[in-house]
C-alpha cells in the first residue's frame, strides 16, 4: 500500500488470462453476497438471502436517527421532509426483482476486476414507499429540468474519485408511472435493513441495481445532464477504455434454474439420481414482460418450452416456471433461456464489455446423475 | 466434470504458491457471507449481516411445515416433539457470538482450499430456545452415554461422502449449564431465518460454528464416540493429512477493529484524515472471558491497552472496546489483540493447520492518512 491516494485507488483493469480471483475481489465477495440459488424457491426473498452490493461502508443509522430528506434544485418549492412527513403521502407497495448490473461478471473472459458475481446477484422483495412523482409534483418541477440526481449517505473512493454515491434518472423516468419510482421506507413490510438502505432508498422497478440509490438523503432536480462518476465513468457499456459507451439502464432478460438434487460442498457440483425430476426456476426482464422460457438438458443443443406459472400481474417481479425431465445416468448440462415481449433473449455466448455489465448469457448447471444403485456408506439410498 | 462421484467430490488440498482464489472457492464466497466489518458497531447483528456458512443447500421450509424432532438412542423415554411441544419447556434467551471455525483461512500460507474467509465470519444474536439439558432430562439419559449426536436436514456430499450434516457433543457438554446448550427456535426475537436453521437449530455458546447444527431434526444419545465425517474427518487440527488431529471445539480469542474512515471500492483500503480518531471494535473468546484488548498503530511493534466497555455480564457475546489515536499523514497498520482469562492470546504469526481452522492471527488494517489539504474535486474537504 503506497502513500498516495492514487496508490490505493487505481484504474479499472481486466484480469490476465488464467489469473485467479485476487484478494481485492475476494474482499468484495466476502462482504457482499448473492442469493443462494436454492432460495429461488421463495416468491419473496427472505431477509439475508436477497443479494447485496454496497460500494462503500453500510452507514450506521440507529433507530430514531433524524433523517432529513431534501428535494431541491429546479423546483418551485424545495422540500425538507422527515420520515414522518413522507408517511403523510400516499403509500404504494410494489413487488420488484432487483439484479446487480455486474451479475455474471466473474464468468466473463477476460474478467473485469470488480465484484466477482457468478449468476446469483438477484432478489425479490415487496418495497413500500412514496411514489417519487408525487414528491416532485409537490415540489413543482420548473421548466428546463433534465435529470433528477439522487445522493446516498454512503461515502468512499473509486478510481481516485472521493464521492458520496450519486446517480441520476432522466426527468421523464422520475416523473413516470410505468415504472413507478418509489422513495421506499419498508421492505417486505418491515423497516429497511441497514444493508438495503435504512431508512430510505430509491426503488426503480425494472432497472439494474446501480439506480436503486440507498441511504437516500438528497434529491436534486438539474437542468443539465448529470455527469457524476457513477453515471459518466462507471456503469457504461464500453469495449475500449476510451469509448463514451452506452449507459446501463434496464435489466436484460434472464432465467435461473433452482439447481436440482444436492451439492458437493467444495465443487458445488449437483448430484441427482435417475428418474423423473421437476426442474423449476424464475425468469424476469426489466425491459418487457417475459413471454417464453425454454429449457435445455443438453448444454443448449436442443430446447423445449417450460410451463410458466399463472400470470399474477406483478410486472416487475420474477415469475416461476417448471419443466419435467427424466434424468438418466451420466453428466448433463442444464440451461434455461428467457425471452421477453420486446424480443430480447439470452445469448449462448457472452455479451462482453469492460465493466462486465448486463451480461445475461444463459446459466449452465452441470449435474451428475448417479447410477441407480450407487449408495453411500452410512445411509440408505435415495 | 467427470462421470463419477469421485470426479466431483475430491480430497482436500492446499493451494499452490501464488494460486489465486478458484471458481470453487468463489462459488462458496458468493453464496455464504461474512459480517461487513462496519457492522461491528451493532451490539446485535441485524438480520442479513450475521455471517452464514452452509455446507449444502439451505433446506426449503415454508411456514407451518411439520417439523418433528426426535430424541432417541440411549434414553429411557424417547421423545417425539413438534414445535408446539418444545414451547411448553422453559425458554431461555442467550446473547451469543458465533464464529466460523474457518475464519481467517484465506489469509493463510499455504491456503487450504475451502470457504475463503478473510476475518469476517462472525456475528452476534440473541438466541431463544429450550435448554438441551432439560430435553435430555425429560428423556432420561441411560448409563453409558458418551456422545449426543445432532442431525440436520441439510444433505450433500463432501470428500466423496454423501451425508446429512451431523455433529456430536460429549454428553457432559450436552448436559452442562456452562455453557448452556440451546435447541433454539428464535433469533433476535423472530423465528429463525432460513439460512440460520429454520425452524430449529442447536446453539452451543463458546463453540465454533460447526457445532451449531442447523435445521435440527434428530438428537441421538450414543454409547460410543461419534465418528461421522464432520467429527472425525473434517474440523480437526492437522499438520499432515495422516494425522488424527485434535478436534476443533471452542472459539479462540479474537479482537476486530471497525475499520476507520472510508474505503476505496476496489482495493478496500481505508482512508482517513489527520487528527484525533476513536478506534473501536469488539473482542470475544469462547474459552474464557476476555480480560485485555491491546491496540497497535505500528503494525504490532508497540501496543497500548484499549478501554473496555463496561461489563454487561453477557459471557458468550462479544464486548466493545475503544482507543483514541491521533492520526498523522502516511500509511499506518492498525492491529488489535485480545487476551482471555485463561491466558490465551492472539499470535502475530499464523497458527497454521491443513483445514485452516481456529486461526486467530491478529487483524491488520492498513490505513492511508491523507495530508490535511487533500480534497477531491466536486466536494469540500472533510
């Protein structure tokens, strides 16, 4: 560790061929966490199983800490609201599937060095709060507004830039009702857990996690496009470092299998026994409703339609699907593929970019189906 | 992935020199998670921030799932209890700090290949349940009892052995009241979260995590020492593969600092500014009460006593401490060291064994103290 800021906060880089996960990536992986895939069984992800990514420290906010929220900038009546004020506005609860923009990054070749997700950076919760458009209407957006900037209380350094976490939404998204953006104060009917933004956060249904500003303390209406670090430097789709790149916005379609059978502790390989097996999982897209889920049991060579769960009308949450398969001894690679109403589908080959964002290559789940008579010492066969 | 069980479930091994964290270790790190160290500020760890390690899948146990618990073996009256039966026994709540036996493993050289913890596999909760000794008394332990074996519903394969997770305690520990072992059904006043053993788990205050059997469904009193995988193969302190090894039991003393200042996203380096700073943290030992915490701000060359928080009488939970330090520009390596009433203390050099267990080498927290006048574009200095 050198003596200057530049020594501890270095430029983005790609891992070298065959370079294992480093100490820095591991430090992120041990503190952030994904959804253990078997928890896809739950319609609503229980607390502690929903994915979490925090750029800096989780702010320490004991109960009853005053939490003034300001709404200022290009508005007629700046607002200064506390939590009690917010509860006087109409309250909305929306079930939302959130996914980290970097989900799948650690599967990429070459691997962008950052939070090393495999495929598990996802979760679904019921979020309750005030529609942002009502707060903006109360404040009165002045002509010329372009972006709405959201500032969190989380503070740190990234690529040499000291900052509070800050992101913006275009004014038309902030004022829209499809999706309806929330300033949320409850998750699954309880106050927000510390790691999910206690006491206040933004929820932007259908958008990747970087838009869901946690520990929200300032909302600023701006008459110029926001060019802060998390908007103009991070979270852009670039092939080369010098590209301006496209911004990361809505969640690309994805289906995930609940891995069948049981795992080996260390290899995480899945083991099953021969016979009929119901494959189940979830699928979602932030761009348009999922219209089709297909399953492959031969590593993507052939595909069959899965049976979707009845539509529950929850546009912004994942939906279940199932498919019956008869397993035979040997190794099988299971895959699932989601397609949405906009025609977006999941690729078989990685969609690579330098940040490792919005990578929705199909999941591959190798399973070993044992011979019928293979039992283990100390227990009867199953 | 080969076609035989032995191909997916291989022997334990050590990482080669310079070998980065592998895909298998990463798959464990993304699903299990540690305590983000800033969460040491909370006396009781909020749900989702407490460390979690599960060997296999987290069992799916929807509300109202019948959960019969059996207590059989060398007893006069075998018990078959449901959750309502358990609640008719006297209820005890104990605040307990749990730590994974593998905490610190990824810092070891050579590194045992397994769940790659740095130092964060810890958490503190209030656990509520029935004292195990009351259940054993109700059943009537027969003469000749040696071990009490606990079986969880979690099922998988480890080093080629298919198994339900199973561990034993010596009969005198199971019947003892110091620590008082609990069959717990609540964590922090709420039903157990799925990842912490819903609906029932064992809590053995002062012991490492491997003893705290989750998803508990069978208790068996045995008249022979238990030789199951998690007792006789895993969780032993060995220098060589062929050693019988000592069993891993109680938690060695450890102190952890709440990292001061703020982090760089990628390097996780800590950055502070010059001036007085209160260093704070927690310390615990499962062997004997912590009697001393020392702080070093020069990488362990010199030490000063930290000020302990007033004793709250909670023997099995971590305790706070603090120390005021005046930071000057440059790089400093902060360390904390706990010593317990038994004279056990934390080593400056790693206590190595092949499993990477019970490693309580002192934590090292490098911090970069900036010059007074270093401010960042876009924000005032702090």
